[in-house]
C-alpha cells in the first residue's frame, strides 16, 4: 500500500515512526510547509518524494491513501481534496473546527464510499481499550468521567516546543478527544452540554482555560477541565469512576484508584496508540470496511463541540431533547 503524509511536525513524526512497524505499507511522499525541511525529513527516512503542495503528492503514481497531520484549519478541506482525488484518508484530530465543515466531510465520504478515518487516538490507546472491553461485556458501568487536559502553552509552540504556523485550540482539538471518548465508552449520546471559558490570550486570540460538563441519555456525566496555563505535568488524565472500581488512564498506561498499575501490555499488538490507529486505517482499506473512528462514528462529537461553542456565545446549558 502506497501512502503519502502531509504535515511533518510533531504528530506527523509520530505517525511516520508508527508506520515503520507496519508491514506492507510504504510512505512514498511527504508534504510540508517548508520544502528544504520536508526534503531533509524525507531523506532521513528514505522517502523518495517531498512536496509543498498536497495535490502534487496525491498525483504520484499508485498512491492509495493519505494521512493528514496539517494545521487544524486545513483538515476538512484537505480531507475532501483527498477523497475527490480518489484516495482514502486519515485526518488527524480534529476533523474540522466547525460542525458545518465536519458535516461536509461526512457527506463527501458517503458520496465517494472511500475510507475516511479521524485520529481519535484515545479509542486505540491500550488503557482505554482495556476499559472498553469491560464496559462492553457488562463488567463495569461508568458513573462519571473526570478529565483534566493540561498544558503550559502561553507561546504558539507544538508538542516538541517548536514554533507553530497556526494556533491550537482547547475546544476543537483537545476537548474533541474527551467528548468522543465519553460517547464511545458509554455507547450513549450526549444530550446536555454546559461550558464556560476564561479570558482570551491577547496575542493568540484563544481561551486559555475552559470547563465543560456533559451528560448522556441515561444520566452519566463527564467533567472536563482544560488549560494552556497549567505549569506542571502536561497531558490528559482520565479518571473513570465506575460502579465497580475507579481507574485512571494516562495515555497508554492504566492504574486503579489507588495508583496500582494494571497490565495492559497484552491488550493489542503494540503499546503505541498512534501505531494502532494507523494499523486500523490500513486494515480497513484492505478489508473494504468502515474503520473504528470513521468520520460517521465521530461526527456527533463535532455536533457537541458546536453546541459548546454556541454556549460560549449565548450562555446557559444546551439540552438536546
């Protein structure tokens, strides 16, 4: 399978490292903003082609699929561009920065019938998979999820501390992980949303602190705190408060409520959530099936994020009857 990858920053590198562990897949082209940097990355990884234009990469002979790790604001448009070019596409989270754009990607996927998968990595982390298996077979039931997403990003830098050409967003990027995971793990629709945001950064133009409350049809709740002002450990920490036990997931690691480690090393073929995500994308293409985290499966996450954004504008909780 021949694949191109657009976006050679921190997350593009994570995908490239994961793909190296997957047999039968060849990255044949990289797309980046700066040609020299992209060429250097391609040479380092022994990839033959480097471009600054996505269309040029899509036109390479025999390309089957594309992975997009580009700025958020480009995701929806580029995902549609890939499908219009006849290529399967995996677009990193978030699918879009508006519900309307997410719906358009979903419409084009249905029209073309191609695989369109979104990088909701939490579905694939072994820690969350371990819990999902027990939630699905009835061993556990979620009462509440308490989630903290904390970074210290008062400057516009990426996960590697390098300057960004675009601005990240607590709502449309980081909250998307939790909103989708909450619906996925409970297997229920979110019907009540309540959100507040703190002051906007004078230069970045985004809220640096945010609090979101969610409730499902049966009454399960999620409390999500997000900050770009937290001077401490970085990342997202998920506390599952269940009817039988409490569990804390930190990316691919899992402990119980007493901080006792739970072995999740046998949950899947790798402990790398990004690699597992990519394996699902390639396998779905090979088997001509809908992947886990398809655009159709995650589209309701973006409906909820749109509701939160509306709440920031008008105030008062939003209830979906």
